[in-house]
C-alpha cells in the first residue's frame, strides 16, 4: 500500500506500508512504488472536544464511537463530568474503552447530568474541584466552562471567573465554550491567555468574535496574542461555514479541529472528525495543516507527549491512513450547524487505523 506520509515537522514523502502475518505495519520509504490509490498516512489523531460519559449524561457517546471506530486514537471529554461525577467516568466508562481518553473537568460540580450546570452558585465548588483534579492523576488536562447565556443564566461571568481560579490553582488551561450573550464575548476573552482553548470559535450566533471580513474583534486578537488557541468544536449549533471560511481566508485558521461529538449530532451534521476536517479543507486549510490540527497541535494543548510516527526499525506506532476523494460519503449531508449546504471538492475519508503498530481496516 503506497501512501504519502504527512508527519508534522517533516517534509512530505512517499512510502509503502507492509504488513506481516500478525498485522504489524512497517513503512518503507526507500522504494515506495507507484502511487495509484491517493492514500495518505498521518500520526494518530486526537479530537480535543467530545462527550463520552456514556450512559450517564444527556449527550454522551461511548468513547470508541467517537474514537478508534472513526480513525481517532485519543479523545478529550470536554466537561461531561464535574467533581461530583468524575469518578464514575473514570471507574466505569474508561475501562470499557479501547480509545485513549483525557478529560477537561467541568467547573459545574455535576457536569452535564443536566445542561444548565453553572446556572446556580450552589453548583460550583472551587475547593472540591481542585481536590478532584489532584485525585484523578494525569487524566485531567484542563478545566471546562460553558460561558454563554443559555447555560449560565443570571450567573454571568462568575462561572468563568471561578474556572479561571481553579485553572490557576492546578496549573492547567481552560477550555471555554463561547456562544450567545450574556456574558459579553469581550468580557469572556479578556480572561483568557496562554494555552486556553476557545472552543466553538466559528459559531454564527449573535456576539461572535469576528468581523464580517474574517478579522478578529480586538478582544479576540488580544487573547490570541496572549497565546489563547482557536478550536473548531463544530457541534450541533456552533459551526457557521461563512464565519469559518472568512476567518481562515483572513489568516485565522484554528489551532485545533474538533467535533463536539455527542449523541445529538453523530447522525449529522457532525458525523465524525474526518467530516469536520473536510469542512475545514473547504474553508481553505491545506491538508498538511489539517493533519497538524488533529495531531500535534491538540497534543500540545493537552500537554500530551508525542510519540514518533516510526521507530528506528521503520515500524509504525499509532497512525491513520486516509483517502482524498471527490465522492461524498453515502448517506451523509455535508452541512454546517446552520443547515447551509457545503460542496467540498474533496472529502477526507479514513481508511484504516494503526494502533500500537497493528493495522486494522475501517
């Protein structure tokens, strides 16, 4: 199987994947042979925003439905659990999953058991959240807060301010869901800095942080200058292709491409990470930048070590094989969260995953 290897930080090159009798995959770049299938190989993918507290929260999927079954090796659960509920996710869901999982712990104590998790001050416990982070070892990689009017109610900025306090105490970044006001987007962005993740960055709701020409509003530009990161977080209601395309073409592509995958959008409009990658290619991102945005960039955001694509014997570790094709996947509508039809020239289709060196077709 001849592939073009897209390994961030290295020049693109061609190679041939060989499988032994056990399915262990090696890559030969010395004699790649003819390229007649238009296949690509990249490092194992990471989806920075999913909901995988299966069986407990309103939105959740099993980790493997968001992960290895779609060509994704590691998923980050974005706040499905808070300090009161996180042990259930760790003790009862994660052991059933083959896909690796990391966590953004919700500042709302019960997480997404219901969907107004920060609308009352009694739902927030700073000391207990700090203690829960310590008790979870290295599974927790950040603090999640949803900072939009439909969620915070009359609480305004207070959930974000308390999440900021926790993040400082535990030395982990924030992931902040942005959406409709209140609070005002400027007030939210003013609290974000180095390593913090702005998810749903291309939403189309009133109060989005973009000008019509794709330039960021001053508060977003300042947050990006301080080191905050743009994350797609497509979701069921948080990706406007006209906003995304204008921003990408103005030079503001996302640091990370993620799905916000959950039970209400896996059947559309999100489907999987590859579908969101396709939409970002339509918006103007190059395929090698897209690979970076689902591999090395989200790993840096999670402070997750990056393993080399190949060992010194040419054996592959975790990797994804994918195809570019002009054929839209059957049974899927390519639309944004506003219902606008998108007609990409090419679609990114995962073909196989290589897990700890072993090849498996999708």
